[in-house]
C-alpha cells in the first residue's frame, strides 16, 4: 500500500515539475523510476555538501531531483533540460558521492566528463571545483588551444579525481601516454 502511495506521489511530483519520462507516456521503465529527491535533506550527500547546496539554492531543480536517485542507483540516464537548469550538478554530485564511498583508482582519475567545447568544459570544471571541495574532490580541465605540457603536468601532479576534457585533447593525451 505504501509503495503504491510512493509511486503516486512520485508521478505527481514529476507532473508538477514537468518532468517527462519514457517518451511521452507511462511505460514499464518510467513506472519503475525511483522517487525524486525533492529536498536536499532527502539526498544521501554529506552534511558539508548539503550545507553548500542549501546556501546556494532553495531546493533541487527538477532535473536534479529526478536524476540524482537514478544516477545514485547506478542506472543509465539521458537528461535533457534548458541551460541553467542544474544538469551539471545533476551528474557531478552522484559521481562525487559514489566515488567518495568506493575504493576505486586511488591516486588517479575516477570520473571522466567529456564536453564538446572548451567553453563548456571550463564551465563544468568550475562547478566541479566549487562543489567538489565539499566532497574532497579535485579536478582538472584539459582542452585544445592551451599548451598540452602544462595539462600533462597538472594531471600528474594533482592526480585529480575528476578530469573534464574535450574529446580531441583527451585523444592527444592518450596517444602521448
């Protein structure tokens, strides 16, 4: 009975937030989506991260509320939303959380974010720096049009948790490794 009530509340929340699921109608996949995280208190993020989020925002954006539980469950996700809607934190924070609780790749990158342009890569890295410090996450950004030697040096010295890269520069770095 409570599972049905939770599903009804989740569907209502998605409708109120205009979050479409499953290609325009209720599908088996959309019926099994986890409940949105409509408050920072509902997230499993650390207390410092929740405090940083609460000081920057009143509540999770619709894309964050729905993407966080899906990403935290380890499921694949395609999220489409307008510029400024919170998509970047929608994928970064679950990555920070999962990697903070994993013993994968000590001393090396754990998360790779590919961005199609230098400008977007720099924006993503700025958000990573801003919120990553609350999760003990370091990052570096690699992109074309800047000296590759300095970027190689940053990767080896910083040993970032997150690498934000453009595809071309990532290929350049991999072929030089």
